[in-house]
C-alpha cells in the first residue's frame, strides 16, 4: 500500500515541474517580522531618539534637568581624567586616584539625590523631604572631598 499524502507535507507537486518543490510557509521568519515591525511603526532610530528626548523634556522638571546635566559633566570629567592617565601617565598616582574617586563618588551621591528628589519616587522615600535630601547630599559631599584631599598628600 502506498503512503498517503497528508496536508502537513512540506513538499507539493507542481504540474509540469517534474518533481516536488518545497511549499511556501505562511509563518513569518524573524527577518520578515523585524522588517514588518519597522515598517508598521514607521520609526527609524533617529525618530525614536527624538521621541525619547521630547518625552524627557516634557516630563522632567528643571531641578532634575540640572541634576542630570551635572551627572553628564561628572561622566565627561571622569572620562577625561582616565584618558589623561592613559595618555600622559600616572606619575602622581595618588592625585589621579583622589581625583577619579572624587568624581565617581560625587556621581554616586548625585544619582542618589536625583532618586530621592524625583516626584515619581515620593512613595519610596516618604520621610525624606527634598530639603533634607539636599542637606544630606552636601554633608556627604564635604566628607567625600575631605577624604580625597587628604589622600592626595
């Protein structure tokens, strides 16, 4: 008895072709899914970046913007210090370590201040007012810089 052809067969006979050819699958491949998703959303990476920037500007207050600008400055400052250490050398190694640790420590303290003063996080820090968070930030910054200046020698 000959084997029966089932509907789930992966090959179909095309008349006049002399054999079986693979049937076209109706399930999309990952490449076609990605292409369809990018066409359907109509967003290029540049458009997405512009949307993120627009959303950030519309939803973020001026205090948080100022903190974010300072965070970017600290990242650039740390990168410049590190590149200088690589290019020019690190002869006064204590000075490099003190400066770099001060930059990283100030970044951590500033990120903590941003988290505590953001309106969306009011439920996470109910007993911390923005004034108290800023006072803690100033005191911790003074302690951090005191240790860094003493580390320089």
